[in-house]
C-alpha cells in the first residue's frame, strides 16, 4: 500500500483546501462592522438611518455564514440595530435553532431537509415562505443581507401555484439522471419558482439588499448559484426551459411544458438593485490546497475548472493519465484539481450507490489497472467539499497502489460497478471511503493526487 505518510499528506492537503472555504471563517475574515458601516471585502455600506437588519438565506454553507456574520457583528455591535430573519439549512449542521446577535436579536435556523438528500421538502417550502415574508415586510429603514451557497436551490423552494412540489422534484431527478449540468438544472428551476430567478429581490423594498455568496458553481455565474433568488437579470427564460425539458426528458412533463409555453420572459420591475459578493469558490480551495502541498515539500500542478467537466468517468481517466504522465515527466509529484463532473445514471432497476467523486475515483482506478508497467507509490483522492457525495454517507473516496493490486484481477467486477454507478460498496469493502460529515461549506469538488518521484526533493520530517 502507499506509505502512511503519503496518505496522510494527501488528506492534509485536501482538508487544507476545505478549511480555507469553511463558511464561518470566510465570512468572519471578509465582513466587518464599524458602527454605522458594514464593510464587505473592503467595500463599505453606510447603514446610517438603518434600524433593522433582516438576514435570510439557504444552502449547505448558510449556517456557517450566519455564525461568521454574528461573530463579526458581536466584535463591534451596532448599538441601535434590530436583527431578525430566517435561514434554511440541511439537518445536522446547526448547533442551535437560532443564532444570537446579542441584544440586537437573533435569526431563526430551520433544518429543512435530511442530510444526503439534496431535494426540497415541505419544511423547505414552509421555510421559504417565511423568508419571502421577511423580505416583503422590509421597508426603507431596513437592510436585507441574503446568504446563498451550494444546495440553495433545493433549500429555497416555493413552486409556482400550477406545479406540485412532487412534480418539481421529479423533474430535477430526471434532469440529473440524464446528465444535465447545474446550468441546465437551474435554468429550469428558475422558471418553476416563485422566488428564484430574481423574484425574491423583486419583492424587496428595503433600502439595501446585499447578497453574500459561497459559490458551488464553476465560473461563479450569479443567476445559477442557488438559482439566483436576488439576481434580477437575466430573467428566467421559459422558452429555454422548454428546450431543456424536451432534450433531457423527451415525452415527459407535458403539462409543465404547456404552462411554460404560456409564459414569456418577463420585464424586470426593479424594486431594489441588490449587490453581491463572492466570498469563496472552488479556486479558493484549490489555492489553499496548493499552499499546504508546498509546506509539505511537494511540487504541484493545479487547476480549477471554469465550466462543467463532463462525465465523471472521463474525468477520472484523465486525472489518472495526468498522474502517470507527471510521474514520467519528473517535474511535479502532486496534482490538485477542482471541478464538478456529471454522472448519467443507469435505470433504477440496476442503479447502485455512489456519487460523482466515487465514480471518478473508481474510473481512475480502472484505468490504472491497465497500466501494469507503472508501479509508482501513489494516492489519488476526490471528495465533495460539502462532505456529501450523492445519496451516501461519504464525501468521496481514495485509492493507492494496494487498492490497484487488490482489484487488478477483478476488472470485470470493477467495470460492472462502474456501469451501474455502484462505487460505494467497493470502496466500503476496501476501507477507501472518504468520510468527513457535514463541513458547513460547499465549493464543488477537490481532488489530490500524490506520488513518489525519484527526482523529488526529500520531504521534511
């Protein structure tokens, strides 16, 4: 097997990337209060005359963002500001049902859906109504701060009156199973919602509306992150949503398509012009992982994808080939990449358990099995920065030389698990699952590959 030092280093590099984007730390570092001023990443907002601070939001990182905001506020509290609001988060991430802002008030926390089930529930819908109510009540004496992160689309859901929640969930499942990326998913969801696609901002008449975002979408497109509840333009596009449904779900959801065809791209009625700040993204995690790699004595090559990477199986093969090519080239001994591939799921009658990170790692392992002449000591791991990977208890998985040797004589079995998207049982069997629990952040996936290179400088002890 790979040496314990190599495995420990790979995990340390991966964790350093995740730690750099933990929501409470990111917000506390970039948001500061100075009595009547709110300063976000060196951008000042004058709160003179503001009496109420309403905080709303949804996402996997939103509880951590709220805690960081409260910590920053309590270091220099605004003496006359009243604080209230509501956020929707996954179960298991919140230490408390409300977050205190001292004498100024508190914000309610709704654990609205189960861990590992990235779909809306009736509690999500009810919480979303509460968020909408808080925003609709805001007046010119109010500043609204909206916290958005990955998972926000499923945690902030208020369907149009003409579509049932169950139908909206079925559409999302079908799109995902057909390989639709996050852009396609959210293009459709924006058209089916009363709050996404800028509709929450349209209902706001506050003096200020500020969006704080931890991005889980490659390239950081504001309309796509959490489906853009506070992003006024571009408007949701029903014609595009119809095209996507027909492409990914042919012959299905005819009633929804009929409703969408009656809609047009609406003109934006500007109740307020929100401002937005991206506080962290996938590149943030990749950069921090690289810094850690250097501190451990590695020479690394890194990249953070700017758009969807395509199939996880192909991405795994490419990472494995990069690993082999880099070792042969002798210039680096560490590869760090970030991104978000997709998985086209087989029919549910044969579909197994796993997630895109496990699928990627299994694909890399299968490719390496066909390179018998390559015998380098290595570790390759991939994990979701949110601690989740599909409907499983793992964030991802890792492999090393021992894993390759163990399964080299079982290529047909490995191939079968790949085709059925059933990576989880194999990695559970071999003890190669990456299990972290919720991380209170989400900036897509982070991958680390290390190997022994005869030209490498000695690692520090």
